[in-house]
C-alpha cells in the first residue's frame, strides 16, 4: 500500500512540475514577444517614402479605369516617422488627390443611374459589361473634372517577419487618399430608388445597373485587415479572445449557457427525486419478497422493470417515452424528460437501496419485532433510516451520473446545457468554443458534486466512530 502511495505521489509531482515549467516557458515567451513589439531597425523618412510609393504603385492592377484615373492623380509625401508598439511605423503624411466625392454626389449618381436605366429600357436586358462600356468614358470625364484637394493623414507601415515593411491600406486611408471613393461606392450600393422622369423608380432588383457603374469606379480593398506582426502566443491569445467574444459576449449568447445550466440542474433534481421515490418502492418490494415470500406479482413486475431499464440505452428510452408513449397525451418536453430520467434513475437507485437494506444486520429486524413493531413499521423506523445512511454516498454518485446523462435531453428539444452549446454553435459556426465551454461547465459541476460527496463520506465515517 505504501509503495502504491509513493508511486502516486511521484506521478502527481511530475505532472505538477511539468505544468509549472510549461507556465514559466509561456510567460517567458510572452515577455519576449512584448519586448519584440517595436520595430527592430531604425528607418528614415526617405526609406518610408520608398515603401509608400512602392505599395501604392502595386495596388491591384485589376482596379477599374476610373479608379486608375484617381490613383494617377494621388501624391503622398512622408514628412516624419514615429514608432508604434506593434512593430509599426506611424507616418505623418501630406497628400493631394481628386475630390471624387464632390463630383460624384448622390444627385450626380442618381442622374447617371437614370441614364443607365433609360439605356436599359431601350436596349433590353443588357448586362453590366455593356453598361460599363457605354458609360465608362463619361464617368472618367466627370472624375477628371474634379478639383485637386490637399490634406494631412497618418499612414501605418508594419515590419513583417522577414524584416521587410508593408503599408497598411485601411479603409480610412484609401477613402481619404482616393478622395472619398469608398464613400461614393457605399452610397451607390445603397441606392434602391432613383428619380426617373420626375418619379421615384425602384431599382432594388436591377443590380446590373449599379454593377455596371460600380465596375467603372470600383476598388476592392484587399488590404483592409491589419497585418499580424505578433508572435504565435500573442496571436493565439488574440484569436482566443476574439472567439470568446464572438461566441459568448456578442448578442449576450452567454445567457443560453446560463439558462441551459438552470434547466439541467432542475431536470436533474426533479429526476433524482422521482428516482428515489420509485427506487425506494421497488427496493422495498424486492426485499419484502426475499424475506417473507409475499408480493410475488409485484416482485416479478419489479424484476422485469429493472431488466428492461438497465438493459436499454437511456437515449432510446427517452425517444420512446416522448414520441411513442406520451405523444398522444401532449406532455411537454421537460416533463417527458423528467419522467424518463426518473424511471431510469429509479432502477439504479432501487438496487442501491436494496443493497443498503440488506447490509443492515438481521438482528435489527428482530429487535424491532420484539418491541412490538410490525414488519412495515420496523422497515420504516429502523431498517430504512440505517440503510439510507449507508447508501447516501452511492445516491450522491447516482446524482452525478444522472447529471451527465441528462445531456441527451436535447434530442427531444429540451433547452438544457447541451442544447445551449449546440444553439451557439449554429449561430457562430464555431465548433471548439461552445462545445468545450459546455464540457467545462459539466466538469466543474461534477468536480463540485464529487467534492461534496467526499465531504459527506468523511462526515459519515466520523459519526460511525
């Protein structure tokens, strides 16, 4: 026994040491990544000017002709540099560009779309390409007529893993430097009605009209996401925090877990109470038959009940009870689940209690009868109280088992803890976070109940002494 205890202690010590080493290494890596958060080299205004010019020149070559006209008139000058805390360099820049938003106003877009609509009516169902060809030159002329504007802006350049630098083209940066182009595109995309011949005309379902114009001035910002310059640990923590927020914080989806937990505990508690009552009756019938030979019919029914319940899966029992037995009388889902789990638990509780009753010394029964008590009184006042003291830890373990078994209640639509995780998963399309979350909640509940059972067992042992 001492050898086994020594081996167990060594294993636990090794596991704890491994955990401590792992935590220390992660802490060192985290500190290292924080320390490496700034750029590793000094940069000059001239170097950053070259990077900005290069990256603007390398914007997607497939951008529309109207957008190329804007880009040809864009001039960005880097004035000063400042170092950020994410391996980034913040550039203070002046820029000059065409004031696109001023010439492509809502009214102007409406006029263009009205002309396109008329072209559409005259020429039949033309596609977006034909509209682009027909109106491209006109829209480019409008863009060319725009006045030059100047301003100041900040542009960020990030240092990549290989040491090179890359300009971050955020939507704000593109919209500013391109003279409000993205705002124009957003305005165009939201125009479901136009004024044509003095009347409001619905073009909500005529997407080719907007697409034809959009293809002339379109710019898809593929670099709208900020470059990730963090190490693996910080990146993982950031992704984890983002997933946690998306699965539980946004739209208050944590409430699904809370309500599911409450339902699970209610379901488990009600089922256990039913199981204890049913198990006590079954155990009493079986013990009475074994000791006195009476109640043969009830004993046969009890043995049949135990064989069927313990010999079939609980999920099958749940489906049969809800869809076959209780469906005709329209019993709600929660009550159906309580009945099923109560009947299932009753079979195991019956054997636990029967074992506890049989563990009581036979002299206790004789002592009760010698005091003038009949058989039933002896069982109620002497045998069963002593048996319950013996079987309480086993009943508590049955409660833990029942708690986990109720996780199949979602098959009939009960909004329990498992159903909550599946519902969040169906909304966020995330498998890891919601499923692991409900597993952790179940684990915490089981650990708490296991600790309480351990405390109960210690208390009972003390009372025996």
